[in-house]
C-alpha cells in the first residue's frame, strides 16, 4: 500500500494562510487522482480539492479562489495552499491518493489527517 502523511496544520487567525503537505511513502505504477478532503466536527467528510491524472483541478465552491492544490511528482508530495482562511474552514484535513500499485492492482490510500483551526 501507499502511506500518506499530512503536515502543516495548526492554529491561524481568520484571514491568514497555511500550506498543507501530503507526502507519499512510495511511487506507484499510476496515480489516478490526488485530493484533499476535510471533516469538521459533526459533519461528513467533504471534498476540498482534487487533481485528476491528465485533467484540470477541481475545487469545492466554498474554497475556490482561496485554496490552491498542487503536486510535485519528483517528491511524491501534494500541497494545499490555503489563503484568506475563515473560521468555517476549521476541520481535520485528509489527503487521498488513488491509482495502481502495479497493473490491475488498485489502491485507495488516506492519510491520518492534520487539524486546521481558524480563529475569528
């Protein structure tokens, strides 16, 4: 499998910025999608941003224009630049990666999450 480790979370004031990182333990045969999700207390996990293989990035309406997802394939790392943070962005942020370990051997890996808290 692929282990994913998030970092970069923390406490920030409203209007501030954070950069989250997601490091993968290994390279794989293919990566279909890489994405960031978040889960606030009492709410379901929701998609924040995703980079599909060969496609354009996609963002939740609530973060479009404020967050930017990117990836560095050489480092097996994905990033989430978060600007103009709002208290409603407070959540545990998870990274996800889906693809194939080897031909016809799919994987769907999640990190353990990193807490982002935005104070008003």
